[in-house]
């Protein structure tokens, strides 16, 4: 978040509008229709998506909820971070970014 407001040296390309600069405060927004088969939604920063595809992240969460429907979402997020955080900052850089993630589980109508 702070980089989107600061880090002006990454926002100097005069040929690009603000939303297309290297670092931007403009979020990626996807509009989806929720259906009865939607179990959860993952809201996360780019540090997560640098390490997992949408499908990989969904599979990660689904697998845990399928094994135990009462699995604490906070523990799933913790396991996700443990899996993707780089062991040190001197590697390729993937897994060294900010890690923020929220899992929203939808209740099913009975």
C-alpha cells in the first residue's frame, strides 16, 4: 500500500497513465457473479500472486477445507505463507515481497 502512494521514481514514464505505471494505486478488479457453488474468495496482494496462480491458490484452500470443513481460515493463510515465503532474501526474489491474504468463506443457505 505505501508503495502505491510513494515510490515516485517508479511512476515517471510520461508515456503511461497512472494506472499503467510500474507501481500503481489502481487495484486489479474482477467482477464475478456468485453462484451456489462458490465456497470462498481469496483477496491477496501481488506477493501472493507472484508465487501462486489463481488456480493454485484456490486448490490450496479447497484441499484443506475439503479435508476439514471447520479448518480455521487463519491457519490456511499461515500455511500458505509458510509454503511461499522465501527462506532468505538472497535467492531469486520470489517470496520476498509483502504477503497479505484474506480468505472469505461463504455460508451456504440451508
